[in-house]
């Protein structure tokens, strides 16, 4: 072994000074570990934020989808939401890249987002940045849903609004609602059913009641009307007839001669003509055939007359006279038909079962009914029930309320009971509204009167909205056709609409056989009542409404007038509470009428909308449609 080899081995065995290089190596490894952890932690935080922003934006974009699918407005909503929820400065990234689209016209919204994160520590090891990328997806699904739309179709809905009317704005919003829900339920087994209650001063539910049980409709009822007062038919005919006429031979009147006939005629007396020849003779004869008695009075008057004429004798003309005699008969015929009465005048009063009853038992069958002499000219009136109703019995109290223990109080208000079926009592039954017989009483000057009878009256207005519909699955065409059939007419009675919306949706009411039909998929059913009005409670005590002619009937008020609106409002709010207690979500929309505190109280939590114009109404229906559906992340 050489000297050099021995020196190298000695150096290898020598441990003095080894700590420094080892420490240097360890520091590099530690820096890599710690720095990598720091940068990985930052990357993890940024990626989580990217994912959260992407998810939220996909949901926002899907929620913005309306009847036009995933349009530019929905895409803008998604990207704006992402930009708001991802702050590149606080995240330490460059400009993020994000995109959102829909492969199925808006039912599903897919998104992708990425961003470059500059590394803080790992750059010393040659690593400059991480590129972070995420995907997201959101869709809206609809479970089994029953939706009743309670729609104000009063006269004010004909008011102009932009390029159309309030009614046309409602019809458009309804159709878009259907489209949104349809898109959300596409490809699923969800069952969606729709029902409708158009309302004004009453509702058109007669056919629905009759189909459930005809006995739920009264056979006898009381209505403010009029009664024809009759008299026998009497006719008088007068005719004249010349019975006999004779003339004597001409006799020369004078011996004066005239060279010309014209001079003779001018000289003739001018007092010729028929004159009475004694007193008249009168006879009477009466003939009876069946129910007709005819009396013929004959008056015979004998008459005579002297006539003058000019006749030529030789070369001259002479005046001659001659006598005429005749009998003039005048016949006066009077016929009285005791089997036929004609209108004399009307008495205005309430008609009831015991006083001039009307055939409600026939009218409620939707068959034509003839009302003798009810026309102004005494002719018959033929009427067929259109389906609108007068409500069942109630009590005229100032305030109503609902509790889960006592139900609606005070008791006795059958009109506010949305569940119980009628019994044998007419107070528990509904009655057909009969427009053709509805009159209110006035004075001779035309002012309304509270007198029980009058010889004066006026025809009452009897608005009747479009027919209601029970829950049913509908195609877009069927739904649109129903919306297009709505028409505006009448005053605003919010309580009649809300009450019947509750009846058509109640699982315990008279339509429960329809409401409780189980969906084929076996899932639960959510129930929604959408109530839209363009006004406030506005009863009119001179029209025929669901509570009769209130000025006379006084089923809601004690005097036919005082606090009528507030009493109807109290009924409305009690009905709202009773319906919500059944687990039904009540949505309310105040359309063009400003904020409505009563509708806010009526609505379920976070379910009230104030729509000032057509666009806002459509937006409100869209918001409800989206909440009827279920918005969720699917990736």
C-alpha cells in the first residue's frame, strides 16, 4: 500500500466535520417538504373555491332558465355568479377560465372552470405553477306535484297593459309556467297535475258539484226576483157595413133652365149627403165556445140622403133631385179568453219555496227551463244553468278565524267549510245562480229600497267566470287552450276564489277521490295553490254574487252594506289559514295593485310576490315554477 492510499483511507475513517454537508442536504429536503406542503395547501384551497364557485354558478344558471331554455340571459347569470364568487386576487391566481352550457335546452346546465396558481415556495425547485380545473353540473327535477291556480278574472283584468291587457299577460305567464315545469320533469316519472279556479264575484263549479253528487245542490232556494201579475186577455173589434141602399127616380128640382151643364152644376144645392133617419136600434148576442166568450153588439142606423144632378132636356139643362135610403150596421165584438193570462205588471220580491217558487230541481240538471211571462214584454224566458253558484248557508259575523283545534269560528259558516259534504239541510247545500231571475227592488224614482216588496225593480248583474277544473294531467295544448278561454268580468271577491281553491285541493273534501289518486311512481305529492289577483276585496251589494244580492240577502252583513269588504276579507284570511294547515303551500301574487298586506298574510313563508307589470308577473310565475321543481347538483 502506498503512502497515498494510506492517506485516503485515513480521511475516510476520519469523522471530524461531517455534520455540515449533512445539514445542508437536510435543509434542502426540509424546504422541499415544507414548501410543497404550503403550495399544495394553497392549491387545495383554490380548487375547493373553484369547485364551490362552479357549483353555485351552475345552480344559478339553471335557476335562471325559463321558457326559452338556456339562453344568453341564463348564461350571463351563471358567469356573473362565478365572477362574484371567485376572487382571483384573494386566491392568488391568474384570470380564471369558465364556461357554461346546456346539452338539453336548459334542463341540465354543465360548467367547467380552471385557473393557474403561481407557486410560492416550489419555484426554487423549478416548479412555476399549478393548473387547477373543475367540472360542475346542475339540473332541476320535479317530484309529484298538484297545482291549483286560483285566478282573478274580474272586469279590471281587461285593462290595457303595455301591448296587451292584464288578462293576456296572465295567459302568457301561465303558459310559460307550464313550459318550465314540463322541462324540469322531462325524462322523469313525476306526475304533474293542474286544476283551475277562475273567480270574480262567484265561481263556476256547478258541473263539478253535480258530477260528484246532484243532491249537493239545492232543489229549492230563495232568490231576489220578481213575480208577474196577470190579467185575462180582452180584445175589442169594431167594424162597419152598409147593409141596404135604395134610390127613387129623379124629380125636377126647379124649372130654371141653363144653357150649359157647368152653369147648372154650379147652381145645384150643396147640402146633399147621408143623414140620420130616426134613432138607432141596438141588439146584443153572446156566444161561448170553450174558454172563449164572444159578445157581438149590433147597432143599426137608418140614413137618408137627397142627391142633385143636372140633366139635359131639349137644348137646356135642368136641376133634378132624387132620394136615397140605407141601413148602416156597426158590429162591436169583444172576446174574453179565460184560459190564457197575460202580463199586467211585476211585483219585485224574494221568491222562496213557499212563495212563488222556482223550479231549481229542474234548473240544476243543466236542462233548459221555461219561465212563463218573465220577460219585460210578458213573453217566456228560457234559461239553462251556466254553472255558477250561490254559496251555502253562513252567519253574518264581523270577524272569522281559524285554529287547528276549533277550525273556523264562529260556527255555522258552511260557506267557509272546505271539507264537509252537504247533508239533507238546504243550508249545507249550494244553489245554482240563476241570472235570468235576479232583480233588486227600487223606488219609483229608481233608488234601491229595503222594502220587502215593490212595484219597481231593476235587473241585477250576474257575472259568471269560466268553468273551474279539477286536478288533471294536461298536455301543453290542453293547458294553453284553458288559459286562452279565460275572460274578464265582475267584481273582486277574494274569499270565494280561495275557498274553492282549497276545496279542489283538499285531501279530505268532496273532491278527495280525485285529490288522493296515488301517482304510479309511488312517491309523495306536494300540493301548491297559486292565488293571483289584480285588485283588492271589492264587493258590490247590488249584483248577484256567491252570497246573493247582498243589499237584500244580508248573509255577510247585517244591513246589506256596512263593513262588507272587511267582513269578506276576514273570511278570506281564515280560509288561507285553514288551507295552509293542510300542508298546502299557498303562493300569492299581487298584480299591478301594489303591495297587499292581506295577500302577504295569506301566503306561506317566502311565497308572496308583488308584480307591477307583465314582465314581473311572468317572473313571479317562473319563480314559483322553479320552487315547485327541485333544483340540485348532479355532479
